[in-house]
């Protein structure tokens, strides 16, 4: 299965990015589509001090803040909120915790579990990892969400998320106009 990702070439307005939700659990790749699993409420505190920062020992408290409203990967038939702009991960390529290396976290364009992850609802992205029959994509074809938050060419899989602006190139990239 191809890895889903968005390349640096993109055109997105910050007004079309939602920064209110954390990813539900585990790791996720940028470019995956997400749905709301627990919504934002204005009448309560949307932050909690509930995630462990590291190992827990007796008579000590080592916690970190997290955002309560959550998103999770779209499945077949789910209505997507948008597309993740950052990866969600705990460690870097060497297995070192990103919690203690915020500069490395910024370089990798990723967030930790519990941190708000930027979700794009509209824009133009150079996308790779299309499921279905990517070789048959033509300019103007509709893009749909599929299982595990991916994009597919087959309409029966999920909701329409945008339009392909051209065919797949030799590097397996396609220009996707996201419209949610």
C-alpha cells in the first residue's frame, strides 16, 4: 500500500485550516483525511493535563497538556472534516522522543499525540498515495475519500473531497484541488 503524503508544493490559505483538534490515537501521515470523533465545546475547558510525558514513577507526576476535541481517520462512507497537514508521531527516524526536541519536531512538520494538528479544508496540494486506479486519473476527475483516510478514484468508496487537476506524473504525484 502506498504511503499517503503531500509534497511541499501547495496553495492553502490559513483561513481554510482548522487548528482545534488533536488526533485520536497513534500515528498518522500528512495527507490523510480525518473526521470528527469528539467535538469542540465552548462551555468547558478544551485542554486537559492527562498525557504522560515519559515514564511514571511512584510519588511523582509527569504529565503534559493535550487538546480534548479529537479527529480520527476517515473510513468508507464517513464525512471528512479535512486533510492533515502535519504527521502525528512520537519519535523521529532514530527512535528519539520528539517531546524533548521541539526544533526537530518543527523540522519534520509533525505534532505529538494530544497536540492540535492542522487540518486543511480547502486548497491545492501535490498529493501522492492515491488508491484505486491512479493510472486512469485525468484532469477534472473527482477525488473521493476511502478507508484509512486515503484518496481514491472510485466514487463508491466515500465522499467527494475534491478534483484532480491533472494525471499522475512519473513520481506518482497528482495535483489535487481540495474542496470540503
